[in-house]
C-alpha cells in the first residue's frame, strides 16, 4: 500500500518523479562502481590467497621437520651412554645328555 501511494504521489508530482529517477540512477551507478571494484580486487584477492597458501605449506613443512628433529634428539637422549653388551657363549648340549634323554 505504501509503495502504491508513493508511486501515485510521484506520478502526480513531476518533481517527485524526477527525484525518484535520479535516486534510481545513483543506486545503479553505485552498483556499477561496486561491481568494478570487485573485478579489480579479484586479482589482488587471488594473489593474497596464493601467498597465504604458500606460507601455510612452508609452516607445515617446518613444523614436521622440527618434530622429526625433536624425536631424534629424544631417542638419542634415551640411549645409555655406556653401551656395554654382556654376552656369553652357549654350547649345544650333547646328544644323550640331560636335555635329550635316550629312547629305549
């Protein structure tokens, strides 16, 4: 109802009709300017996204590398300094000895 009343008032008053057309033209001009800005900023936004992606990939690689180094150092810290290996010779038991009873 309000829009119809405004339309009828504008139609009956040439000055209001002219102002409405001017406002419509301004809105269309602003829309065109915003569209142009979006097109111009498209390249800039793509470059920023590419830079952010590259930075993120390098950060992830560096994180993995530091994690690997930390794991290696932790493993090395857990190894005893004096790696003394104690061993003794074992001989096979003689056939017929206590380990291998003779069958009768």
